[in-house]
C-alpha cells in the first residue's frame, strides 16, 4: 500500500471519529465500552414546544438519559417517554421541566430526583411535570415591562419636564434641605436630653429585670389569696340573693292575700263588713297599703342600684430601693351610681417597709457606792412591718376624686387627679396625723400601660427627712 493511501485512510478515520465525538458530545461516557442498562419513565405535558426525540435528559445538570418517544394523548396533551440510566433513581414525587441551554439554546428536560424517603419509580412508571417558562412568554412579559416603563417615563416627563414642574421640584428639594437642617439642629440641641433619657431607660430596665421576678411571685400569692377569698364566699353571696328573692316573693303573696280579703269583705254583710267599711278602718287599711307600696318601691330601688354597681379588683406592688423591700396592695372597689362616681374602697396592705418607730434607750453606769458616773443615750429606730387595712369612701367630681376614712389602719384622706382619658392619675395621700413629729404623706403617679396593666412611681413619707424614700412599681386590675 502506498504512503498516500495510508495517509488518506488515517485522515478518513480521524474525520469519522471526530464526527462521532461531535454528534455524541453529550454521551461520551458511553461512547467507549458497553452502555449501562436503562429504564423508561413517562411524563405528560401541556406543551413541549421545541422539544424533540433524542433530546437530552439532565439531573442537576448531568446527562442521565434521552427522550425516546413523544406521543399525543386523547385529551390533547403530550406524552413523553424518557430513557433513564438505571444507575439513576427517581422518586415518585420527582418533576420534569422543559428547559433550554441559554436563551436560544437547544431544548432539554431537567429532572428533580424527589424526596429521599419517597418510593422509587419503577420501569414504565410516570412522574409529574414541572413548571416551564417559554421564550415567547418571557418576551411578552419583557414587552409589557418595557411598555410600563415608557408610560412611567412619559408621566415623569409631563410632571417635571415643564417649567412649572421644575419649579415644584426645586421647591421640594429646598423644603427637604430645610427639614434636614431643622432635624439636625433639634438633634444637636437635645443630645444631652436624649443621652440622659437613654441612661434612665437602661437603669429602669436593669431595675425591672431584678424586681420583676419578685413582683410576679407577689402577684401570684395575692391572686391565690383573692381566689380563695372569693371562692370561700360564693355560697354566702348566693344564699343572700336567694333570701332577698324569698322576701320579695313573700311580700307579693301578702299583697295578693290582702286584696282577696278586701274583695270578700266588701261583698259581704254583717259586723265585719260594717267594721271594714267605716271611714277610720278604711283610712288605716289605706295607710297599710301605702306602707306595702313603699316597701316594694324600696326593694325595686335596691335592685336597680345593685344592677348599676361596678366591682373591681387591683393588685399593686411597690419597690423601695433604700430598704430593698416591697409594699403590696390587694384592693377591692365597689362603684355606686350610674357613672360610678361614688365608691367604697377596701385594701389589704402587706407592708414589708413598716412605719418608723423611734425609741430612746437610756443606760446609766453606777460606781460601787451607787453614784451615777455615766449616762449613755441611744436612739433606736424600728419599723412596724405588719399587715394593714384600709377602708375608704370616695366621691368623684369631674377630674378630681376625694377619699377619706381608714388608711393603712390609721385615719387619713386622699385626693386624685385624673388626666389623659383617666389613663394617668396623680394621687396625694395623708394619714397618721398624730404621729410625732410629722404625719405620713405619700405622693405618686399611676399610668395605665394597657387596659389591665399599670405602672406607678412616687415618694413616700415625704415630710420625714430621716425616712423619706422613693419607689417604683406596677400591678394589674380586673373589672
């Protein structure tokens, strides 16, 4: 064989091999050696525009099979049969979507393997189609976006393109510049106040973080005691209401019986009829009937007032920083009148602070002959930390409420000022006016954070320079 013939044969073989490589570029793994086994899976699509037989099938971008056949079903859908390498396991919740390599590239099927716990698809099984986006849809959406952008541009041109629009824009920019300058000046002038406010908030947060667990425990104890108190008196309240109902029923039956007796006497003859029909007897009977009517009216007024009565409970705890102790209140308020402008207030006070009690201890030192050689005077201050009781009558006039009665087991009075739709209250209390040297004066404010939750702060025993201290606290109220 000549050299030219050998060179031609080698070139022909190289061209054939190169052509095979080009045509089977996506399947070079099976180009040499035997191909692996396959199994078939079917997918039903509404549209497979651009997808042809022998199109690649990829999983996570890796070639795992080919499109073997495409058929049209009776309901107008495309039934696509896929040839998948048996090394690839698809689950029953796998999806197949038509995709393309680039904007104008060839069409192929992109698979998702499905959930690891789902059953494996058998040979001849079927998986569900995924969402597909065609190039035509993308072009239509982009055309719509471009049209909207053109409309927006025309609107901006109409608004700001004229001389009047430029004037308005300049005015807006000037206003924004002035507003920025004003805000900067306000921030600079109030920098110290803002820093002080931030510091106060941090201190209050730290204090609440320490005291809230104690307050919550106190509230739980007070709530448990209140529940026990109410539960223990339910039978008594029910019994009282039943007794009142029986009294009203008895009075009604008595009135009916009196009316029947009067009808019998008026229709009869004899001594009884003459006795009843005389003017004196009739006057006495009329007076008796008026008394019965007055009694019934009194009962009716009682039930009307009872229907207008409002009951409320309040749990409050105050933390005194100097003594590192709390003062707890459980209050019960009975509001009277159509507007509840009169009330009767009962409070049980768990006083862990106590009233200061000052006593003087005098110690004398004697020599052997009985002569006093030294006198030691010691001032001892103790506190009466015990449960106290308050019982007050209250009357409200516009935004002011006046209270008086027994306050923390001593005679006392108080005044309240309500503002901010009754959410903020300022109170001044005074009691134990016979205490030496100064009476007990307390000034505080209470703010309703929510409908049932409030916070409070103030000063206690303000007239005493030795025992004056301030407190913060909070509580709950129920109606």
